[in-house]
């Protein structure tokens, strides 16, 4: 019986040594991901959500935001409570903070639904169905946020994950006759 504890200790020490020996290679692989630079301080940082959000809000031009959106894949489904910021137009970016602070996603890998977080209290309202669909911008996959279930104006959002845990979105007025872009936003 004295051999068994010693054997367990050796096995545990070997496993721990293997993990410690391989850890630098794993860390180097993750740390080496460089930001995608779009110029003039506009960049997407794969391991820094705050820097990506800051760039989208304050440093990226409309054209750069559009380029970031078009170059992104739909990405993973957002889930849980997110914070949100309007990035354009400037008047909406200034007016939105006291009224809209993000979204709460009740989703799985195939979508689900969301509720917007309204006011600083985070009151939930404006339900939308969340599903993978086709972007109005480039006919490529995007997460569609369809507000048809809500008694709100006919809105339709689409979002893509531009960096892990950061989604950039476009909000459209959904009308068969006209379909103008109302605003752009980021949630994380």
C-alpha cells in the first residue's frame, strides 16, 4: 500500500510538469495575435475588448466602421447581459446613454431572443428575436435582431462579432418601401 500513494504523487507531478512545460507555448500563441489596424487609431484588438470598443466609438470613421463590419464574420451568438453604445450618428450617440445601456441576450448557439436594457436602471424592454440571417449590407451571414414581436417601430438590427466578445451592429428602419440605416452601435 505504500507504493500506491508514491505512484499517485509521481503521476500528479508528471501531469503538472507537462502543463507547466507547455504553458509558455500556449501563452505565446494567444499573446501573438496582433490588432488589425485600420489607421488613425482605429483598430480591432483581439484580446482587448475595451480598446476595441474605444476605437469603434471614438477613433474609427464611418468608412472604417463599415470596413470592420464587412470584414467580420457573424461570430458567436451574444449571450447574457451586455453593455451598449451608439457610435453614429453623433446626435444619437449623445442622446442614447440615458435611454439605452445595452441588451440582455437569452440565446443559445442557434439564437433565441433579447431584451434591450433601458435607462440607467437597466429595465428590460423591446423584445427582439435573435437568429442567423443575411446582412442587408453584403448578403453575408449576420446575427439578425428582429423587433417584429415588440410594439416598437419596425426596426431590424444586424450584428457581427468584430473581436471576441465585441459585436458591431447596424440598425435599420424596416419598411418595404424604404429601409434607411438609422444608427450603428456596439455591444459587449
